[in-house]
C-alpha cells in the first residue's frame, strides 16, 4: 500500500534501526540518540550545544534533552564557553572516555551486521541515497 511513500518507508526503516542500536547501546545505559551524541562529543570535545545540534541534525531543544540525560548519567559535563557566552561547552567525562572504544565497537558491530545483510556496495549506495535525500529536503 505504501510502496512509493518516502515517509512511511524511511520511518519504518528508522524504527527497525532504532531497535538494532538500542540493543547495542543497552549495556551502557544510554539510548541510541544519546550514544550517537556521546560519540560526537568524544570525537569533538568542547563543542557548543548548537554545534552538536547541527552535527546531529536535531533541534537545540532535542539536543538539550539528550545532553541532560547524558549529564545525569555522568557521561558529560558543561562548562562556560569562551566562544559564545550564551552557550556551554560540552566535555566528555572520564567515565565517557573509558567506554569510548566499547561504544564505537558496539556501533560498528551493528554496521557490520547491516553490511553483511545488504552487501557492502548496496549498504554504501543506500546510505549515500538516504544522505542525499536528507540534504535535499
């Protein structure tokens, strides 16, 4: 019925992928969105919240909620910014740094599973198409 509906098919795929990454990140006590944001913070420490929101393609309020959750779990800390006095810099804590490799490995395992399921070429093609559509909309 919805074979040609971009909304239906992308949200259906998103729900399935959410379940995969939820299982992968459960051991860390974080949601998939929290884990992906934490991975960005670990790679780009001292980022401003607005920079993280842009990187993750989410609203600032969604970024705030995600960061609040990570802070409650002890994975990040906020500090005043020299770049922009209206925002805080987001830094990973030692607890976050300690799990960084395991977090990246867990995510990589899901990616490996999907590559195996689809094949490398198809996986690369699908990710490229989805990115192109996302950037075009």
